[in-house]
């Protein structure tokens, strides 16, 4: 827009971009800005009004940029009677400088605290009169990426209005810069509760379609969608047809977004199956990714969600034909269902609702929202900001400690130690006395390649195990501080710690940290003598290495022996974390005992054949009872450091005085039976029906029920005087056995298997540590789908009724299986004819005898070293570290990589496939 200016250059202005809706007038004034007004009803068009005026201030501002400065110049025609003295230049409201000529050089290009970069110029007369400000020109400094992002965010909400990063315009407790980090609106405070919002929820999700040939998920924010629509059902099974309204199958990208409602706070499972790749984000946080192209493998995640509304987004792409996208979810109150049926969107934009969602985000799943973490100064992307081993949320809400301090109360005992020792132990009465230091190079045995480096030792092999020994001078609990350094270039690795061959804990070394750090672990109560500390470097990535600098060992001691002896401190500690209630009597034999323990594998129960593990801290045992005397029972914990004793009497069951007409017991249980009325003093009793027993008054007889079924019992008592008492009762004997005791699963992958229908009286219960666990029924069988979270044992239980005694236990044992890009593929050598030999590492951890791997090449020009395209790896093909190497012969004519798929089988039963 050009205006001729008498005596000076034309005044050139750029106006827009402008949107002119029908029925609206837009008036533009160079000093007042843009004003809008509504035209009379029925007006079809729009009006644009431009005020014709001459500049009364400097105009046509221009900038010349240098690396660290700028030169600002402008045009100027003095109004009649105006005698110029100088020009004044401002950045926002901040004076920058003055000039006697229409140019100012050397203005620093610095990042300003108020994030205002709009420059204006005024003219000042010799009398001190000052013109209005010129139209502004925006000149940005040399931003870093974050500074530029912050400026663009600030400009979106405040425009040229100067505002400081530390300001809090909406008074919600977060500064402008913190709101920028959170991605929230600095001009709107979040609602106190979702109920305060009034939004209209519509079924369906917004789906945007993109076109491209990607080999991995693209950044859709940098791409333009060619079409979008709202779908109430966006999931689809494998198909060669066009996907919904996209009019394509191959080369398709989709971004699906909306909201879903969580009925109650708790754990929810999400299951994602796709071809070729997809990622699920909840409240803006990536929680589940599936990039396993070409397979139907389903990935799963278990996460804790608060009740209420949550945002979701799915990014998906398909490279070639055969598209698939299936997202299911399940919760405590409902089984596995398609997720898209639960999705909804808003009928109109709501800034308040967007703010509610932003303030609900918990990026590191530590129990504190990102907004809370920004206020507290904790790391919203690290669940343990101070690295003391306690999640930030637990520090704030459970233990009431400082998530930014390892010793919140300053008593010399760090927060992690206090948590491990428990609330029952008086912290002011204990101390940790140094016992010894073991250098990293002072190991007693190892497997794999370990290289001493001064006092430290480095694992040079892909994986490795190392052991140290120390002497415990007395029965006690000991603290181990292991100093390690992760020399990693690719991804995180894991360390497993053992004491005397028994697993203690797993810790992850974060990717790329490459710094010395200390890992604190407490031992269980151990007896005096020599003990071994084992460290397993559970790695599968090439270039990752681990250095052990040493182990410091301290002993638990009483700070003030006059107030509490060492023995009393130990008793308080062990009693707090190991619990069992031994009943005084039991209707059945064996008596059923179930308890919790910090280390359930160290529990022993006298008179019990075995102690079986059922959860992270759960265990049960069965004790056979004597019919004629109480049976003494002792449950001992942590190498007999603490024990609970009692006596269990086998309580007889009097069928003529039994309150219920139905008795439920487990298969293999015995009842101590007799039958006489309450007022009887002598006589004989008989039990007929499905069992045959008889005896004298007051003398019970044991009977073992070895078969499952319903047993009808007919009780009869004949007194010495000839009075007859009779009654019929039913004994329901419930049994259940899993067809396979130990199910091997591919770590991180789901495996499903069938179990017999259990009936109404049996309840199947999955380990709450699993990533996901679902149970479905189909006719005469049930189907379990489980996703293991770790390669340590997990359990599925069959109980008699809800929370009743355990009927049987099925163990779930995950196997970590890694190859190709997750381990290494490297050129071994090249022959004279151009043929190349490649070697690939395969890791199987643990190396179970009943699990075999099958590899199949599906491209031409590539063979295994034996000339075949199929290879089976049995347990004997792996070394002591669980590593096998596979050789490929790569011909000069080959046009692809050494492409193959890998499948796993347990005793011939399919476990999973990786392409």
C-alpha cells in the first residue's frame, strides 16, 4: 500500500495477511491499528477501509543486519513548523539511542529479557515536542533454537507488548518461561477441576492424512495434510484397500487426535499393533511405540492414569501395501476393547480445556504433573530428580522428603536409606559403620572379557558377569555402594545385582551419561561369614561398556546402645518388612499360610515341603497338621534373622453343627470329620453318601478329598438312648491345574496361550508387575495374554474364590532376545570373487534350554555359512554369556542387506516373530 509523500519518498506499507469474513468491515489506521465492526444484517460481502493520510512521524523503517549488531534507517519529512533536533529509537518501551540523522548504527542484537524486538522511531523538535511513534519494524537477534522458540511462543500470546520471562500474568504460579516449557497459555489460569469447564464432547477423532514414502515415522508438524475428517472408528485390520477417506493405502501417513475419559484412577493397559509404524501419545507424552514393520506383533504398555479427561494422539505411517492400525485398551473395570470407540473431540475450541490438559501432563510418570515439577524445580523428564533411588512423586506424597535433596532432613542418612530401613526403625538410633572397600579390580571371578584399569575394571565384551567376596563379621544387614561408570554410545544398559547367587535388584544405566555414579543397595539380613556380590552387565548393544570402580560396604549399627541394642534395631527392621499371621487353628489340613516378605525367596516354613512365590513380595506354604495335637510352625525370614512361631490345631468339622450346608475346600485338602448334636454326651456317628466314615462320640476321623467334584455327605448320630439325629451336607472340592508350569515369553512382547475353563469358583489373577495381563473366555477354555516387564519370574495364580487360597501357580519367564540392529552386524572379510562374509550377534538372556530361535533369510543373494537360508539356534549354540554369532554369505549380486526374520519357540510352541 503506497502513499505519495510531498517532499519525500513514498510511504510504503504492507498490510495483512487479512481474513475478511462476510458481513464485517475492517478499518486500518496506521497509528490506531486495525478495527473491526459488523455490517448490517444481510450484507453478503465485506468492506476494507484504509485511511489516506500523510506520515506525521518517521516512516519506512529499514534494518541492515550484521553478525552482532544492526543499523536502523528511516525516512522523514518534517510537518509544517517542526524544527528537528534529533531522533529517538526504542525497542519496545526501552530507549536504544538517539541520532541527529535518519539512521542509527551499532544497535546490539542481543536477546532481551522482555522478549520485545519491535523497533520504533520518534522525532524530537528543538522545543522538546515529540512525534508519535513510527510504525514498528521487527528485528530479531541471533537466537539459539530455544530462544527463538520462546520468542515465537511469547509473540503468539503477547505480540509486541513487553513482558518478562519471570512475569506471571494469569497468577497461576508459573512464570511465562515456565508456561512456555509446559506448553500452556500464560494468559489463562487452569481450572481447579474439570467440572468447572463447560465443553461439548462429540464422538469421534480428528484424522489428518499425509502422503509420502517414509521408512520411519515422519514429523507431521513439518508436513501439510492433504485431507482431514472426523471418524468414530479409526482402527482397521490388515487390508490392501484404501484407508477410510484417504483414497490410498501405501505411502500413507495419519495423525489421529482427540480425547478419552478415564472412569477411575488406576492402571490401564494399551495395546498397539500396526504396519508399518505408529506411536501413541497421551497428554502429549509418547507412551507406546511400535516400529516392528511387517509383523502383526502387538506392543503393550501399562500406565497409571488419573480419573477424568486425557488427550491422545496417534502418529502412523504405512510404507507399502498391507496397512494395519489396531489400538486396544483395558482396565480393572473392563476387558480389552478397541480404543477408538472411547474417543471423542470437542465441538469447538476451548482454551480453558487445553489448559486443563496441559496442567495434567506427567511426562516422566513419577506421580507429579509437569506443572508441579516446574514449580518445585524438579526435572519433569526424570522420575528421580536427585538420583537417590526414590521417585519424585513418592518423595513428595508418600515419604514427605525433598525430591531435590538426597538427605532431606540433614541427619547424615540419605533419603533412600531411610526408605529402605522403614518407618518402624528409629532413624536417630541407627548408624552405618564402614566395613571395607573393595576395588573394582579386586574381583574373585568373572565371565566375559574384563580389563583392569588401575583400581577399576572395565567390561570389554558385549556382556559380562563379575563377582567379589567379603566377610561379614556378624549377622547383620549391610549397605553396598557400587561405583560404576557407563561408557555408552548407543542406548541404556542394565546391571543385575546378586548376593550369594540370589537376585537382589536391577538398575538401569542411562544412555550417554558417561559419568561415574554410585548405586546403593541393601542386602537382606545375612549370617556371619564369607559372601559373594555378583554384578551382571546385562547389555546387548555394541559399543556399550561398563566400568566398575569398586564397592563400599557398611554395616547397620545402633547409634545409642543404651536406648536400643543392635539386636532390637534388626528386629524392628525385619518385623516391618516381613509379615505372617499364623492361625491358631485350621479346618483343613494342610493349613494354608500366605504372607509377605522383602525377600520371599529367603522364607522358610517348618513342616512345609516348600515355599512358593506368588508376587513381588508374596509367598504361600502348606503345613500338614496332626489330628491329635497342635502342630508347631515357624516361619523364618532373611536367613533366620527374624521368625514368627505359632501352633496350629486341626479344627474338627461337626457336620450336625455346621452352620452352612456347603463346604468349599481345595483338591487334596483333608477334613477332620465327625457328627453329633450339641446336647449329645455319648453315642456313635456315621457319615454316608459319597464317602464312608464312622466313629465314636467326640472322636473325629480325617478324610482326604483327592478328586474334584461335589460330594454329598449324609451325617447320622445315634445316642446311647437311641435318639437319632441326621443331616445332609455338600462338600465342593475345587481344583485347578495350569497345563504348563512355566511359560516362556519374549521380553517386551505379548504371548497368548490357552488354559482350561476355570468355572465360577476359581479366580485367575495376574502379576501386577506385568506390562499388561488380560484374560478372556471362549467356550471350554480361557485365553491369557501377558506382556512381561522383566526377565525375572512373574506369576499367574488360580485361587479358590476372590483372594482365597492358591490352587496353582503358573510362572511367566521372559527371555530377552536381541539381534541385528539391536546387537551388531559387521563385515568379517571379503573373498577374491567379491563375496563378503558378515557376522551378526544374537543374544538370548537367560539362555533357556527349552527355547530355540529360528532364522530365515527372505532375500536373494544371501545365505548362511552352511549354504542354507534357514538356521536354528539351540541353547548349546550360545556361550556362557548367552551370545551366539551367525555368519552370512553375501554374494556380489546381492542388492539388499542380510534381510531375515527371527522367530522363537518354546518346546516347539510359537512365541513370536521379528522381521
